[in-house]
């Protein structure tokens, strides 16, 4: 199944939303991408997590930490 959207797309879910993908998932964004949660975001993997940026990677936290 292929879906093509020309213009904006908004998905509004009242209740839970579950997505299961059997196979690879690829996402491409031409401009900025934002993910926002009022409670938490959790990423789990049985292998590596890789992040790549042409410039800096900025991680912010409201928690006080010390560098060892």
C-alpha cells in the first residue's frame, strides 16, 4: 500500500496509537523535524543507536549532572 500526500497531513488520535512495522522503516525530512511529549520519550533497541549531525549534537536536561 502506498500513500502520497501533497500538502499538509495531520493525524489526530484520541486514545492510544500503536504502530508495528515488520521490516525496515525509513523516514526523510527536507526541513526541521520535531518530536514532543508531555511525559516521556523512550527508544529501545537490541543493537546500536547512531546519531549523525553535520554540526553539533545538543542534549539538554533539567537534571543537574556532573562530568567525571
